[in-house]
C-alpha cells in the first residue's frame, strides 16, 4: 500500500504545484479571468484529493489532526525517504 | 503567518549516499545564492514595498523559497544519512561533522556560515526588485553548476525542479518591476530620500522611467523578464502523474 499512498501524494503535489504557479501568475495578472478559473478548479480538485489522503493516511497539516493518539507527530516526515 | 504542510513541494528519494556532493549542494541551503538567502530577502523586502502586486509577489515567492530550503536540506540529509564519520572526513566533511554531526547547518560549499550580508533590503522598490532579479539568476546558475557535478538521476531530478523555479521567479519579479515602474510613472513620485530631494529638486519624471529589463536599454535586454509568459508554458514537472496536471494555460 506504500505505492498507493505515494501515488496519491504525487497527484496532490502536482495539483499544488499548479496552484502555486497560478497564484504567482495571478499576483501580477490579477485580471486574467481564465487563469482564475483554472486556479479555482485546481483548488477544488486538490482539496478533494487532500481529503481522501488525510482520511486514509493521516493529517498533512496539524489542524487536520483528528484521531487518538495525536497523529501529527507520526512519520514519515517529509525529509525521510 | 505560515501554515506547514507535511510534505515536500517536490519529492526527494535518494538511493545512493554521496557526502562530497552534499558538501557542495549545501551551498543552496546556507550560501550566498541559496534558498535561505532568497526567502529571507524576499520576506524582508515585502514590508516596505509600495505596490500590491509586488507585495504579493515577494510574499508568495518568499514562502515558496522556504519550501525549497526544505528540499535542499532533505537532499543533503539523504546524501549523508548513515555514512560513517571516517568516510565523511575522507570526502571533505570532517570539519562539518566535528561541529554539526549529521545536523543540517547553513553554510556554503566551503563551510562558511550564512550571513545577512548575502541579502540586500534597500527599502527602495526598484533597487530591491532588481536585486531579486539578480538573485534568481545567481540561484539558477548555481543549480546548473551543481547539476553538472553529478550523474545521479535521484539528485538531478529535484535540482532541475529547483532550477526551473528560479527561472519562473525571475519572470514574475520582472513583471512586478514593470508594474512598480508603471505605478511610479503615474505621477511625480520621489523614490529617493527626502533630504536628497530638498538639495536638488528632481524633475517630474520618476528616476525609474527609463530603467527596466522590459525596455530596449537595460541589463537584461535580450532576456526580458517582463515578456508576457503565462504559467506552465513548460510541461509541469509532474506531467507523468495525472491528466489533471497536464492542463496548460492558453
């Protein structure tokens, strides 16, 4: 199940990458409606995948922690392979 | 304020240790053109920036650089993990090991510790933004040098990602500079300090009027950062992941 987790995480990373790219672009092109639309869609998709991931594998932000014992401290931390 | 997400912006999975390479790569952690310098520079410059688009750009790129700092730290960590001290010493990390063991400490490729002297925060929007353009180019060039020093695809992959980000940041800073110049040209506006203006009244044209990588005269004449480049004009580095990631703008 390592692979399924990896795969889902990669998809989230890919969507977040698009999000930040659009974020930076919109900062200097605030009137670009098409970019804004793509941004909104990307955020929506990313939130969905993130929900799935966190439900199955645990929180990716501290505030999403929702089980006992406190799950946030669990490995893997991002720098661990 | 900052929210932390428990994942890297781009994955790092290094299978083979290489302490000598780590010794050089750490320069992008604590060196003059590294991610700590970048994030500190941009996050410090944003306070005094008078134009919203530039504030946002500095804020968000500064934040992204912190994520890059984490990637570089991870690369160094994985390259040295489990390597015995004798080997670390043989590969040039003896001094570093003595002071820091396996810790990640902000130094350059020669072990010189990080200093705020690496960054400029002039409080002048033009000076600050052109410094940022230079910083992105220096970071890009450094990543190219580091990539040249290895054949390991596990290391080249994240380094190449980081290099590409620098190129995009350069673009965005160029746009922010153009926007600031346009704002400054809207009405007479002294960018210089008040006592200079008192001694020698400036004309109504802003000193920033004729400067710029977007004009024909300027340092970056053949590489205009202000050219209209949308996001993701290259294929996303995650393009092998999912169809959603392939969507390009225009």
